[in-house]
C-alpha cells in the first residue's frame, strides 16, 4: 500500500509509450514464409503502413509493455474498490473457467438452434434462477446493460398501455430526484416526458408529492429500491398501489439488488417489472464499461410484449427459442444476449446455491453498516438510520469550515492506496461520498479503508493542502475533469503531426 501521509511523496513514473520503443524493421512475430506470390499493394493502399505508425517491437518488448500497463491498472483484484452504486464485487475465477469451456466458448451465434440445446438449457437455467430470486413471472436476458434493461422495461410498459388504447394519453414517467441519470434518459429515449418526484426529509419517496403527480397521463413510476441513498423504501407496497390505482405501471431499478438477493423479492412488493445488472449483483465482469448484461423481470401481463427470441420450454419439454410472438416489441439485441456472461452468472448462482444466496445481501448490508458506523463521527451519514448495501456520507462540514470538498477526500484516498468511492451522487446530498464495500471484503480490509478515511479527515483540518494537491503519488495529478470530458485525448499522435495540428 502507498501509505504516504508521513510526507514521503513519490509520484509513480509514467510508462514509456510503445511507439517510442519502435525500431524500423524489428518484428514481434515469427510468421512462416508464404507460398502465395507477393503482391505489391502500394498503389491500392499508398503509404498506409507509414501513416499508421505501427510500432515495430520485439515479442519480449511487447509482452513487457502490456504486462507493465496491466500492473499499473487498479482493479478489484489489486485492491478495495468502494465505488458506490457500481457493486464492484469480486468475480470468482470459477466463472472464467466455465466461460472458457470449449463447448461454450466455441459456439457460433449463427449455429442452427437444434445444435445448441445445452446453451439454451443454460439460458433457461439462468432465467429460472433469476425468476425465483426476484419473484417475477418471467425473465429475459436480452438487454445488454442496466440502462438497456430500463429502456426495455419502458418499451414493454409502452406496448402494454398501447394495447389498452392508452398509448396516446399516458406520456409521463415519474422519476425520483435521487435516481440514477440513466432513468430519466431511458424514459426520454422512449418518448416520455419526465417529472421529478422529491425525496422527503427521511430519505423516502415524498408520498404527498407522488399523490399530486399521479393522474391519467402517467405511464409509469421508475423507483430504485433500495434507493440510491442506500435506504430501503418502507412504503413500497403503498407506492405500487397508488400508481396502479392511477392506471400506471411501476418499474424497479434493480441495480441495488445486491442488498436484497435471497432476502426479499421485488416481484412480491408490487412492481410490474425490473432490471438487474448481472455485472453487479451476479458477478459478471464490468470489463471497462462492458460487456454488461441487464436482464429484466416482468409480471405476466407484460409477457405478450417480451423481446424475441423468448427462451422457453416447448410442449415436449424441450428448450426453444421462440420468435413467433405477435405482440413482441421485437429484438433489443443480436442473437441471445451476452451468452458467455450468462455462463458466468449461471456458474455464480449455482456455486452459491439457494441456501447461501442470502449471504450475499446479509454480508453486503453488514459491511456497509460497519463502514457507516466507523466513519460516522468524521463523515456523518446523509440520513440517520441503518443503511442497506451502501452508505451515503456527507463531507459538507469540511467544505464549510476548511474549504475541503468530497472530491479532495476522494483524491487523497488514492495516495493511501485505495480506489475512491463515488462522489456527488445522488445529486441531492451535498458533498456526497457513496461507499459500497460489497459482501466479500474482510473486516481487516474495511478497517484499513476506514483508518485511511479517518486519517484523511484529520488532515482536512490540520493540513488541508495535502488534500487540495492530491493525488500526489499517482501517475497523473489533479486533472481538469471538465476539460478532460470536453476534449477527449485518448490517441497518440506523432509529434510532427501534433505540431501540424493533424
Ligand atoms: C442505480 C443505477 N441504475 C442504473 C444503472 C445503469 O446501469 P448500467 O451502467 O449497466 O447501464 C446504474 C449504474 O451504475 C445504477 O447505479
């Protein structure tokens, strides 16, 4: 660990670029001499070889370059990763072993369906297990991310209202002000206008405001439970009843299912549909933003609109991919979804088993409450009640009294060898730090993290500059994040071209 609060600041050096290691004519592969006559392509492709500036390096230099890069990457396998709302849980190695089995890995998505009964059985197996865990009547594994699952659910809801002749009137989707940004985005993408519902002083949905907003124009309420405040919504059944009485549907943002798996089922709470992030709750890799998997659960009245193919059992007990669905919303992804991610999720579900499934939610909730309790004197929780799988803390007092923001605390954490938690989300908590430890972390790791956070909070008072200038040990210091987003710079350009503005 890089515990450098004692003033020994040493920045990790930037690695040499592979382009600067290039030597003309050096090759990294031993390619056999080709018996086909050589063809001069220069007329067709011109100076492409030169223009591309491909590095010419030996095999060993290539291996060293990428191994070194992999070692400066921070991941769940190198350290604690408390990024809230993202459920950065450990992905057990057994998942990778099964996903690599030749019978799965070598399947081609265009193989005739009769040749893949085992793969279809596996997909159905995942569906059935998720059905049991969530309490919904049906599951589809088609959506490729959480946001994609949200959008697919809203498409089902839209098709449902249209089938009842209410498609033209129900044009509004209600979204709490604590929701993840993908919720309003999904609603807007489906052609809905979005109305924000406030959160009350206890962190729950403001029932009075909801009551006022409910009318015959409302298509749906999108509710995250547990909410992004890390709190279980105590009025969930009442809220579902209220929306149903107004003719609307209730979608559950299930990104926080890690707090409930094996313990309670959203399908029993009154929701009509929900999305799951398999890359969160069911341990498939996030993989640099993908490939994700956003399975959805739905009640029977939405089944006619399911995207195709519907994986189900046929009349003879065989598993089939059913495309003949007259009311289907159509395809939402190619083929059968992210098949190898389903293999990983299947492995995870079977490895835990029904009996141990509740350990996931119990330990994730326990760990979050432990962190919350250890940090409450230096970073007060946004709401004074036990949290679910993540705790939401506020650094507001450091901003007011010492000019230190949540971002400064997070950046300083990098100097202590930890990945920062999520900052400034949910938007309604000032100077918000959102910490999600997940269930697999030990008490010792949580203690090391909490010790670092407490030390940083003391520094915020005694030596605020250490936080303002953090990170001091990382390869790059404090970036201008707005500029970095607006002027993406992710490509190497040869110096000569850069000066010429190419
Ligand atoms: C509460 C919540 N909802 C939805 C999403 C969207 O999921 P995805 O990133 O897979 O699209 C996230 C992602 O972090 C989330 O935290």
